[in-house]
C-alpha cells in the first residue's frame, strides 16, 4: 500500500466516524484543486521551515466556512504531517476506495480548466458505457494539461490533452 493510500484510509476512517464520507471526499478534492491553482499556497503548506501549527492554521483559514469540520481536521492532519504535496494523490486514492465500496469504477480526470456539471455528467455517461459499469468521475485541475482531458480508469489512461498532441506533432516533425 502506498503512502497516499495509507492517508486515504485514515481519511476514510475519519469520514466513517463522522458519518459523512462523501462530503469529506468532495472537500478534499476541492482543496486539492485550490492547492493546484495556487503556487503561493503550495509553497506555504509545503515549506518544512514553517512550523506545522502555522501551516495547519493556513488550512483552517482557507477552509473556514467552506468545508466540514471533519474535512478541515483531515486536511490539517495531512498538512501537519508534511504531506501537502500528496493531497491530490490522496484525494484520488480516497475516491478510488469509495467508488470500489459502491461497486463502481473511479475515473480520475485532469483538465486545465474546471468542467461544468453538464460536461461531467456527459463524461460519466460515456465512460460508464465504455467501462460497462457505473463510473464516478472526479476532476482535478492541472494546468500542465494545457487543454483537453487526461482520464485514468484503473490502469487505463486516455490522454486527449493538447500537451500530448503537441508532443506528437513535435516528434513527427523531427
């Protein structure tokens, strides 16, 4: 089991104890997206020279009124342990575990921009049809994708990103 999976299991235990696993999952993904969009926040939370209590206070301030207490505590625990950079991977591992518990597949979708609810629903429908079982889609904002989507379901990666197309064009021109 990877470190991210260990943390995901701990977060899942918190969700079970608090009785709101889906809210915790949503809050963790939302925080991962905020983190991905802010270099300043990444630097602050990932700086080991800043005392853990100060980094945890930053988390509390960012999440104030936007996340459940259980979510804030779980994210604060991760940051306090020096694992802020692992939050996106922990969020994916948590969603994968929760989807598995429901008998569904989990699709990690990386996009340079947020997707609308309608786009997510259409993507879920298409992936469900392709996978032959219900698929839960979680979108992570990743500016390095440039445009398009990178989707991973289990061990299958579907890379429809602009970055990949540019790389292919560059390779064909060389």
